[in-house]
C-alpha cells in the first residue's frame, strides 16, 4: 500500500534533496515548485489539496496547540491539484510508477476517475501527470485518454496503460531550468 | 480560538442534526449538502478541501491501517471550497459569526485573502459566504467588497465588516427546499 504523499515527503525530503539535488525530487515536489513559481510570476493559481486525514481524537494541552492523537488517512475523492489558468478551471492528478512497461490503473481510485470525468464534462482542463521513475520521464495524459483506458478495464480489458500508449497519446514534459516541470507549456499547446 | 471545521463537525453533528433538523445545521454542512446536490444533478463540481493536518508521527500496526498518533492543525493557505461552474473557476470561503453588528476580519487569514485576490485577478468567481447565526442570515459577499474592507483595515481602518454593509453590498442567500442554501442561484445573478 502506498501511503499518501504528505507522509512520504516528510521522511524522504531531507536526504534525497541534499544528495542528488534535483535528480532525487519526487514528482509531487517538482509540481509544488512549479506551482509556487507560476503563482509568483502571476501565471496561474494552482494548489495541492491537503492529504485528507480523518481526525478521531484530539488532545488539547493547556496553553499550546491542539494535538491530533488519533487520525487515519482517507482515500481522496477528488484529484490532488486544482486551480485557475488563463481564466479556465484546471484539475489534475499526479502519479509516479516504477513500472517499466505500463502504468497500473490501480494507482488511481474510482472516485478520482469519476471526478476527472465530471470536470472534463464541465469544460475544465483535466489530465493526469505520470512519471516513469526508471526512465526519468514525465508525461501529461489528457483525461479523454485516461478515461478510455479506464472504461476499457471496466469492460474486462487490461488493468494498466501500456508505456507505449504514453509514447503515442501522451506528451512528454520537457525538463527545464525554471520551473523544472513546466507542465503549463504543454497545457498551452494541448488546450488553447 | 476556532479549531478547523472538520473537528467541530465530528463533535456536533450527532445531536444538532437529529434534534433540530435543518435548523441546527452548520454553514459547512449546508454548503456540503448543496455541493453534493449540485454534483448529483450535474450542475457544478465543487468540493471542500480537506482540513490541513501536519502529520508528525504515524504508527503502523500489523495488518491494519496506519494511525496518525501526532498531528497538528495547520492554517489553510487557500479557501475551503473550489471547483468549476458553467465552465468557470469558482472559489470561496465560508464563515459563521455569532456577532450581531459586524463580521470580524480576524475570521479570515491573510493568506486566504491573498488567494482570493489572486483568483479574482485571474478571472475566477471569488467570494465569501458569511452567516450571521443569530439572525439565521447567510450572505454572499463578492471578493471586491471583502478586499475593500480588508485593505482599509490594513491602512488602520476598522477590523470588521459592519452588518449594515452586508445589507447593502452583499446578497442574502434565500433558504430553499433543495438545496437549502442555493448559493449558485446568486452566482448566476451576480457573475453571469
């Protein structure tokens, strides 16, 4: 099981960032930096939603902040990122995989898929960013392609999107200097 | 201090809903129900963001879910609600006050104000929903008015928005049957 990213980050950040500089950054870190940059230059307002935690018990110490002493990670019902870009609603999910031949659809929950479907239906910009960590390749796959593979799976088709499909249907996000993952460049090309 | 809503909800929900039916619903509950309804009838895709919890310690029991054993509520850097409506990005904050004469600006954090300002600048639909609980009145106040009072406060002006200003600059959200707080009716009037 993969625990939500908020957690991974706090345990891995320290050494991965120091030792390998940009090479070791997680996709989430890359996207957060890109969003920070886009916000700073007034290009877009896109934020990551907090990891949902079901708070069960809280302790209130005197004179200090409340402490959650029992909480559970909940499954996200929407995607991780959303906001506004060039006046349009933008909404996406980001996933990494170590798999070399395909992106397993089990990485995305049914609720998230239905959210992506709704957003696309309402005219929003909706996609998924997938990183094949072994190849250091990050792709932007439009909602329509993701939904095609998801729906095929529901009818008994394969449970993953082949790496080859990314080569032909998705767009490779080039690595730049600032921001490193300039995914909005691709959004310009694909949606405007 | 007001703790984040996620918490209030879990302690108040049980009796307030049962005993007083709709009368006792919090603004958050009302808005969540409205959003659920809007999603079900395919009118809009608007969700509440999870309450941000800084996870510090996690326990992994064998064969069961991870438990957050130490976490802290973080201040939200954006607003609570956002999504897409009629193809446009929509983003808002919702606050209740027991105050009878004014809405204290301390209820909204500087980060949230700057977020609202950015969204408005990028052409998004941005506002705040304020409920005066004593009067059972819920208002929609457009970003421009909220920012006017905020900026005036920054220059040494009053630290609240007078109730009278809501009467003249905001729009009273009528109570309906389904959804009870049909705030998108007002959005239609004010933004389209």
